[in-house]
C-alpha cells in the first residue's frame, strides 16, 4: 500500500467513525421520532381507510370514512368553529404580541421582569389548571361577573353557557397566551439596525412613518414565522376547549373545535377509523393554508438578500 492509498484509507476511516459517532448521538431522538411520530402516523393513515373500533380488527372500507364526513353535520360544525377560532384568535394574538414587543423595545431596568411576567401565561396557559380556572372565571358566579357587579353592572350571565359568547372565552384565553410570540417579535425588533431609523429621521419621517417604512418591512419575516406557527396551534387547539366545555363542546356545540370532535369520535364512540380520517383531513387543511401563506409570502415578506 503506497502513501497516497494509506492517507485515503485513513481519511475514509476517520469519516466513517465521525458518521457513526454522529448517528450514535442523534439515535435517542431518531428512535423517538420513528417510534412516536412516523410509526403512529403510518398506522393512522392505514386506519383512515378502515372500520376500526379499537377492540376488534380493522376492516378495510376504502374511502367510506371520508365520504361519511360530507354528511356529518358535527364535522362541518367543528370545522366552522375551528376556522372562526383560528382566524380571530391568531391575528388578535399576533397584534397584541407585536404591540407589547414595541413597548418593551425601549430598555429599562424592569423590562426583563415584565418580559417574564408576560411570558408566564404562555408556559402555563395550556395546562389543565389554567383551563379550569378560566372556566370558573366566566361562570355565572365567576370573577368576571363579580368585577362587573362591583362597578355597577348587574351581570349574572354564564359567559361559557351562552352559544354567542362561549367561543369568545377560548379566544380571549388564546390571546392571553401571547408571550412566546412577543419574545420572538422583541428579538426581531432588536436586530433592526439603528442606522435605518436615523436615516429615516434625517429624511423627515415621523414616528408613524418610520414604523411603516422601517419597522414593519424589517419585521415581516418574523411575522411570517409567527403566523405559520400560531395558525397551526389555532387549528389544533384541544385542551382549553375540552376543559372549558366539559369535553362536550357545549353549549350547543359552540366550542366544538375540530380536535375535540376528533377526540370524541375516537375515544367516546370508538370510531378510530373515522377519527384517523379526520386527522388526515386536518393535516391537509393545515398544509393548504400553510402553502397559501408560503405562496403569497414573496408579495409581503421582505428579505434584505
């Protein structure tokens, strides 16, 4: 073996060792991803074409589950509730998060404390305890009516018991959990070069004009990212609706979001095949809206490159 061949062999062996080491380090995540993501998704895709009640064996029925959705009134109801929830809560949450981030952009001694306080709801907001507290807050004898009565408004309404207001309690809860989006917005705001604002100010631009011409264009990539992530969260909301509605989507299915109805079909009525089909329809819906946002992003998202 000559010198060149020896060097090539040594380099290849070193590369092989590095590859083996790399796969060894990522193997815990890789095994978990295959076992808890790819494998369940594969089974779900298979079950979506079957009649399966968990207790027996899945029986292949083709597209019958998907055809059944077309005549399922609760399917369309849950879809409309989810669309309303997502298309109202997501813009409100992002707008509120952006506004608070603009306020926090100015450095002060208490900014970090306030950031932690405003971020806290995003950490605990999805928990069962907070959802239970939220349910109590909007009941007839809850804290909201107590505050209204204290200021002279005689209110005894159960806000979660009226079809016209129940969904708004979930939307308010979603908007309250704006902390994660706020921190991402704040990080983006602090990356905008100060020279841009100085140049705009020299040109005579006022504060509002600087916001429209400098801040907003520079923040469009961050807005794009937050919009995608929050839209996915909006379409897949479950815990809050389950607890606030008592697991039934009450009153009159006003809070029957898509994921809650999917859960009912799977674990209340044991229609696992039908619920699996519903899950893949949701995946398709999210993919369509995500694709639309990506397709239109070149018209409103600004990249310096």
